[in-house]
C-alpha cells in the first residue's frame, strides 16, 4: 500500500526497485493503484482509512487466490500513510501472517503533519521565528476547525484571515472541498488501537533523518504498545532504523534504499 495522496502502484519511484528485489528473492508481489488513480475506479478523497484497509484486504484475497502463491504466506506492506492502512487491515482478520510498515508514523496524521510542516518552515531562510509561529498557529486552528466539522468555506476564511502565509503552501496549496473532507476524517486517526490489537509479527522501518515523520515519538509509541499487557504474544515487533536515511529510506544523494534495507526485509520475510 502506497503513501498519502493520489499514489499509484509505483508510489512514484519507490516501489519498482522494491518489487524487483522481492521478485528476485522469490516473492510474489501485488501493488495496486489507489482509488481513482491510474487504472482504479472511485475516489480516494471520498474514502476513509477503513475503506482503504478494506481495499488492502481485497488485494490480499486476490493474491491468495493465485495458483502460484502460498495463501497462508501472504501478508501486507504499507509505506507512510499506507502503514496506518495495513495495520488496520491486519487487525481486521485472524489469518494475517505478518505486516511490514515503512516510515509509518506512530502518531496521528494531525501530529505527523504538524511535525512535517515545522521542519519545512525551519528550512525556509526567508521566514523568522514569528513567521513560523504564525503559520503553525494557523495550522492548529485548522485542525481544531476540522474537529468541529467546519466546512471548507470556514477553513478558507481562517487561511485568508491569517494572510495566507507562504510557508503553508506546501501542505495546503491543493486544498479543495473534497480534500478538506478527507483530511477531517483522518486527522485524528490513532494507530495505537491497531498496534495493541495486532496479532501477527510486525517489522517497522524508519529513516533516521526522516523530516516528515517524528521517528523518536513513533518509536516510543511502538515500544509502549508492544509492552502493553493487551498485546498478543504472537505480535512480535522488529524495528529497523536506518541512520541518515530519509522518508523513503534513501541515504543522501541515493535514488533508492541501500542494499542493507532490501537484505533486512528479505531475511525477515523468509523467517515469517
């Protein structure tokens, strides 16, 4: 499962080298276009994360029906937002043998997006501390408006009243009514419940230099969940953090993750 937005079966350029490596290692791989993208019908902006999790489970059923595939060995892989989706999908069934999340935040979308926005603002040399604080304050007010089910017109009035700060453009430039409704639905999704009710082994990858995901906070959440008394004994956790790697597990100036990433993934999958 790909990340946020209109992701196709390639998740931009991230999935092709991953597919090649897994196929060369003898694994069957099914990646698909999100609703309304590429060859898929529908509209992802009209969906919920629960809907997207149902799509992932449909993909599992299809792959398990193929004659060349061992059905009991088919699990789920999700990148970024796709990690929330596959965790939800895995908890919805009793026969999931494994799940892999890649750069999946252990916090809510609202918290994760604020972290990413803060990083983006600090990199803009033209912005001083007051500009950054002003933009983050607007972000907080938009999140609060979403919690009160404010409509799109109300959200845009907040943006206009704040002077449309330029630092917000990277996160809100494409905002329209359908996207606003989608963001409202998912902004407070808490992955903790799925992490606590997971019943299969979980491999979680993070990039140590990820500027979109609060990795340290996510690791604390994962650690707390795996130590919780309600967690199933079968839900083992393996965490791999690649120092210096970004959101797509790439090291500086690299076009794809390093061989250690692919090797670790393959070795873990062979064992599970």
